C-alpha cells in the first residue's frame, strides 16, 4: 500500500504520518491547495467543484499510485467567523480531493471531520444527522454532506468525526492546563458527565486502522470516548474544579449564546468550550466497539504532562 496525507505538516497530519511510519507503511505528504468557496449547500459545493477541474487534475497527478489518501487539511479554527476561506478549506477541498482520488484510482479516502458537526446534541453518534451551531461547525458539516454527493464506488469515503483532540504540542492543550489551574476551573453538578477530550495518538491510530481495514468501512466513524469525565479532565490537568449548580450553568450558557448571536456568533466557539467543560457530551460506542478495535487511549497522561509543564519554572 501507498498512502498520501494532505495537510501532513499540521497537528493531525504530522501525527498520522508518524503513525504510518511507525507501522512500516509507505506514505508521502501532499500539500493541499488553498481554495475559497461561497457555497451554502452541498449542491452549491458540487457546482463550485465543477469549476475547479484544474485543481482536481493537479491533485490526481500527485495521488496516482496511492492506495489510501488521508485528508488532514482544512481550517481547524472553531472560533473563526464565516468566510470563503473557511468554507473552501472545510467544504470544497474535501470534494476536490475525492474527485482527484476517483481520477487517480485511489481505493479509500479517510476524511478528517469533527464531532462539532453535531453541535449541542446530548449524544454524539455516527449518523448523518448534523446540528452545527457556528461558522466552523457549519463548514465541517457542509463538507460531510457534500462528500455524500460524490459517486459511490472508488474511492470509498469515510469521514472521521474527531472529538476534542489533545496533544502536548497543541496550544489548546496548554490552554486547558492553564484553565484547570485557574479560579475558572469548574464543572456542572455532579461533575460525572462524559468529556469528549481525546488523544492525538488515538486519532492517528484510528486513521491507520480505517485505511488498513479489510472490508467496507462506514461513511462516518466517531472517535471513541477515552473514559474521562468533565471533573477528571480538570483534575488530570492539575486543577481542583469547583462544582457549580447545573441550573446556574445552563442559565449562563443561554445568556452567553444570546449575546454571541447579537455579535454574529463571534463568541460561539468560546462559549461552546465552556459548555463542554461544564457538561461534556455523551457518545455512542460506535464502529470501533463493533469491530473490537483497540486504540492507544493516552489523553490522561497527555493532560498530566501538560499540567506538569505549566508548573515547571521557566
């Protein structure tokens, strides 16, 4: 097998390339083209893709001879405002890659999506249902739905819904450690809700597993839960969270989202982070459990090390 990873220099892409190298797989990093889009529906994404045939042809040339392609490119910016760049990176680019894969004879495309596409749903699952709540989550959901319009057959397309992925080199993880040590560290009573925080190691291994899987894969796979609760996440990061009344937390969140709506959703990403800190989000067991897939769940030691780094004198 030969793999290609688009976005190989990024946080997720570099981890995937490392996992492939450790497994002895032949892999190359392919630079993702920068594209913009103003589409708002999957059909409009497809129409814009029709006008980007030159990009598809260039990608197809680079992907020829590859068995599996991983799309780890895109804009990982949950707090970003709506823009043609955001829609292009997260909705149009996946379709262009899928078309290039079809032209190059690639067998499987593993597309990195986000669990944010299901928004505030109480339980994350692997259904095509989405409930995006921000420009970022809408762009990722649009990408998933637009990929659904790609003709079935070759390549086989699977979208991986990554949850709240943590890694020692990620600024988000360092920020979580700082938050855990601050007076703002808190959870909604009783503090036992599942947290969707997960490790970059598990995500990279999930991508590897999907690429190597002998047999069909589902169109959507959710990154599995790593056993952390909202309270243990903050404790592992070195904090002692305050337990707040759940009713008060919900009132604060409703007020925050209302204010953010008046500001064109500019605060939605930040408020959502607070919501996840307080209430977490449950998720189904999913495909990995059905297939008895064993992944390296390492988010707890990652959080512990991030907390230890914060405490070390500089």
